[in-house]
C-alpha cells in the first residue's frame, strides 16, 4: 500500500523551500507563518476543500500575511484590500461561509498570522488580486499584475492544494500525494518542439519582426507564444470539465492521420492563426516603439497589443469549446483547425506498447512499458493515433483535469502523465 501525504507533509515541504527559491528581485522572502500556524492554515484549507455549500464545491484562495498591507511580487504597490471590521477565526466554517462570495479567479481571503506560534490565524479581509493573474496561469494572457508577495494557498479541487511564495509555486498536494513539477512548462514540452517548429516556420512569412531586437529573443518569444496558445486551448478544455483530446499535427502530414472527423473544417479564415499573427505583430511593433521611446508612457501600440492578446485568448477559448463534441479536436501546428469530433479509426485488436517518460528517466531502456489497453478509450485512441501518424502529438485531458501528453520519438511512443500546462512565461505557475 502506497504512503499518503497529509497537510503536515505539505507544510514540511513549504518550510524546506521557502528560502531556497530565488525571487526575480532583491527583496527578502516574505514572512512565513511559524510551524503550528502554517499547519493550521494548510489543514483548515484541506478539510474545507471537501465541504459543499448549497450543492457546490468550495474553491478558494488564502493569502497569509502579518499585516493588512500585502505588496505585489517585485513591486512597491500593494494589493487592494477590503478589511473586516471584526476578524473571523480561520476555521472550516468561516471558509464555508465566505468562499462563495470570494471568487478565486480574482480575489483571496486575507489570513493574518502572528509571530507567536500560539496565536491562531484569523481571516481579516478580502484581497482584490485581479483576474489577469488567473488568466495568465491558464495561458490566456502574457501580461499580468504580479501575485501578492506572501504565502498563497490555492485550493482548486477536493484535497488539492497549490502553495506559492508570491508568484512561484513551492509545493502541491493532490489525491493524497505531494507533486513536483518542472518550474517551466516549456521544459516539459520540449519533446514536441519539432512539431511546433514546423508551425512557426509556416507562420513566419506573415510576421514583421522588430529590427533592433536580437533574432534569438524574437524567435524565443514567438516559439513560446505558439506553445502558450496551444496550452491555452488545452486549459480551456480542462476548464469545461468534460475532458477531451487535442491532436497537434505538423503541416504537410495531415494525410497520415487515421481520422474520421465528424466536422471537417476548411479554416482558410484562420480564426485562431490570424489572431496569433496579429498579436505577434502588435508585440513586435511595441518592442520597436519601446526601444525608441524616451519615457514609460503607455503607447497606442501597447494598447493594441493588449487588445490583440484578448482577441487571441478569446479565439483559443472558442477552439477549446469544440471539444464538447465527442471526438478529438485536430489542430495543425500553425494554429489552423482541421476538424473536431474526430474519431480515431484503427484496429482495436492491435494494442500499442507505449513507454512512460517521467522525472529523470532518460534512456528508453529505463522507461517502464505501458500497455495501451490499461487506459480508458480516450487514452487508447490517442496512443494508437500517435503510433501510426507522422509528426503528431496528443494532449489527452481527463474529466478530473489531469493532462497526458503522447508523442513519438523515432518509432517509440512515449507518454507523460500529469503534464504541467501552465503559462510557460510564468515560473512554477
């Protein structure tokens, strides 16, 4: 029987990492609650995550600080706060009463703690964090206000806690296990960089790059933006809660896909691709304008960049919505939608052996083999599709929100479970 992790184990991990992770600025680490208070915060959040209020699950964010004034990570400005005239004790009942009124996508319950380990933490108000941070973590925004520079506990599902120091994730617990993930999601998705590269080259003729920016910086931004747009679609499917599959295929290899789309699409209008190009071109002009500007005033092109970013995020959400039809959403790496409701047509009697990639496992000899028949239908179909198609990867999103990535290295099918699909521009999102 495997060992289970509890909030006390999560607290131990947070303490061990609090001073280790380096900020992007010179400020010292924010105050951390003393041991008993930290365990109280995490245990209360954990038990509250299993409570339902009027038939709904409780989802909430706790921001823990010593004062009402909480700065933003790396900025002199504070997070707007609505203080309570009378503090409430930090209990499951208090969270149950308050959480429905405090949207975790833009606000947090402010928990004040004392340096005295015997003092019980209290809920002293509500912080208006802003919706752009949550949007950015899901890949829907490149630009966002920094997170509160404090201990932040994000409760996303029953028993699922994500703990941050400012904008950096230190630890997470889900399904009774502590979870470590790569700090940058882009590192986890390097295996599909070749597929993304084909899309980047296909789009390059439509881009006007800033003349004074180093070519490497421009290329890195474009590649990351392309990855982020794909992840925005995957996260959109997660948010819808019904699960689904997103197939990513290199341009020119569509004929190798063993698919029967219920709805085949002729995306010459470029619902997503054109908005991606508009966003990059607006950003490139902004970079050129900033290099020539003498002040920090918001320029018209900067406003245009924000507007183009919103249009791109809306288009990605639109594509994610196509997953509501049974079957895969098929997306070319240049962001052209090929179809949705796609059935993967293969001989079910021929199981495919895939190999699981995880942690520090590097060689195929060390990777454990996984029989495709051990998975559900959605995963089996994706593994079989990747096995026979050329330059194709599959994101399989389960109803519980976990994401599995399937790809091929040579003739070997590999898969990675619990993939980090956060914004690759954000550390440990």
